[in-house]
C-alpha cells in the first residue's frame, strides 16, 4: 500500500475476505484496529495502485 489510510510510508496488507455488503476485510500487520474494520474496494484499489511495486499492486496466494 502507498501512503494513505494504511501507512505513512508503505507496507503490505492481506485482503482476507469480503462481507455480504461488498466491504473488504483486511489483515493489517501494523494495526489491529484496522484489521477489525471494513473498507470500500475503491479505497483499497486506489491506494494500492499508487504504490505498485514488488511485482505489482496485488499478489494472489493460495494452496
């Protein structure tokens, strides 16, 4: 993520789910409080796009 809601300098968050209302659930290693909140997808995309690096704005990891 780039500077904004989640960080002042940039770090990774995990998108861990989506609510029935379409809000995004995150796991933010820098904030337990933010990890308990719900966010609009537009906010996530806009802040991720600004700081896209390390191979892209999003990584998909599964087993």
